[in-house]
């Protein structure tokens, strides 16, 4: 994901929220140490992070709002975008990590849990899977 692109659907990604800056930094260091490539990790926080999530498409024009409306009607995971957007606006850290296979998915999930992440979800090509509750 480029740093300024809207995230339309994070396929093959795990997303999780970490509330604390130090814990987020430690999680990022551990992910790198455990072999997750830096280019596979996106950190979303603050107004800029919320704008990239843009749950309703209001920050990216009419076409994006229309696309978001279709996604909300047809996809099971899009309502999660509201929670991630609100977390970023609160100053929490939404980590979006592209994973390559179930082994890496499990490793990333474990690493995020070790650092206090919550509301952890995996987004596959066509469906999402909650890994950790707690918005």
C-alpha cells in the first residue's frame, strides 16, 4: 500500500489496533525480526491514517462514496473499517500487515497479541476472519 492511498479492501492482510506507542514500536521491531518485510507493514494513526481508511469514502469523492456503499452492502468486513478509522482518530495505532500464507498469518497474529493488540482481523480475498475481539 502506498502511503497516501485509500485502503479499499485489505486482502491478504491482518489488521489490529495497538493503543500504546511503545507497544506499537515493539510490535513492529518483533515483526521485522521475525521475517515480516518492512514493505508489508502499514501503520495508520491520526488524521492521516483515518483518511486512508475512510470508511464511508467521504474524503475521496463521490465515486469512492458509491464504491463504499456497494462494499458495505456486499462484503462482511467493511463495517470493521469504521472501528479502525475511529481508532486511528483517537491516536491509536492500526497495524495493517500483508501476510503470505497461513504460517505467516499465525505468526503475525501471535506477535500482535504479545504486544497487546486487539480487534485483530484477517482479510482474505473474499471474506474476513476475526482473530481477536475487543474494539
